[in-house]
């Protein structure tokens, strides 16, 4: 995987750019993945000065009772342990979980950062993993608000950043777009869905977002020397022709 090799090469640089304030960060893996998939990202962010945590819920098989209850308890425990709101980073389906947690318990969440999360998907849409998700559906809570698909309505109460790529390969990129507002944004990077957690540009953007003071959130602005790796992002409210 190109992104994994790139992040190994860029790791020394990525480790020193962070300005962590020791606030807690919880990282949620994508569908069918677990904590090993987020280990490189967690290691880099930990070295930058954050209390970084995996979700400790095994493989992400969708909103099973164990995962839904475990997510709620994990957020509550970390919030109580650190006595500070938790930044949530979710990859793909993990990002949909993160948004749902922030919608229900905004007082426990500092911000949400998603990586290739199709939170605009509708019941009629399909992705490259929809067939597998459907086969596992019988194990899911029938009324879980963490379900995918399930389109959202309204902005989150906390700052929200969606990192996406037009060459995703798993989900349709425009299903990952935020309506840009005072506390929401989209950041486009080049790469694949499966590589977003190892993508140096995505990790740089995550580091920048985590370093923003909680009371002074501002949209991402790439440094001049790095603008070539951050294409101009789209806005869901703009006239997107995405047939």
C-alpha cells in the first residue's frame, strides 16, 4: 500500500509537527477493521502530545449490541478519566459512529474528524462493502441509531472535519462531504479509502485540527509549501455535478 510506505518515510516529520495539549483522543476503526489498523496513527498522535486511545472493541462488524454499548461506555469512561471532552477520529464506519456519539453527547466531545466516512449515504445507496454489511445485519441492533446506511440531518454541535479523497474506491466521495459552516469543513487529500489512516496529508491535517484550541476553532489552511498535496475541497452546498 502506497500510503503505508509514505507514512513510514514521513513519520519522523509528522511526529515533530504536533503541538499536543494532552487532551484525550479516541480513534475508531473502519468496517471489518480493529485497533491494529489505527496503530500507526495512534503512535504518531501519541508522540505529538495527546492521550490517544483505541476503541478496544475488537473487529468493527457494525452496530452489534456489544459495539454500541461499548462505544457509549468507552466515551463516558475517557471523559470521566481525563475530565476533558474527547476528540473523536473515525475511519469510514468508525466516523459515522463518532458523529452519532457527538450528536447524542456533545458535552463529552471536543471535535469530530472523519476519514472517508459516507455519512450522507441513503438506504438506496451501495458501496463496495454493502453486501458484506448486509450479511452481518442480523447481528446488529434493529433500532440502533448507529446504523449504516442512515442519512443525517442538521449540523453537529461540535466542530466537524471530513477528510476525503475523490479516488476513494470504496464509498462515493461526495457522500463524505460536510455542509461547510462556522464549525464544519471538508479537507480533500489524494489517496485511497483503505490508506486514509496512513496518508501523510490526512495525518498532517488531523494534527493541525487537534492542535486548535477548543475555544478557537478555525478552518484548516495548509501551509504554502504543502498546498499542492491538498486539492481545493468541495462543499456539499455548492453545485456538485457528481453523476
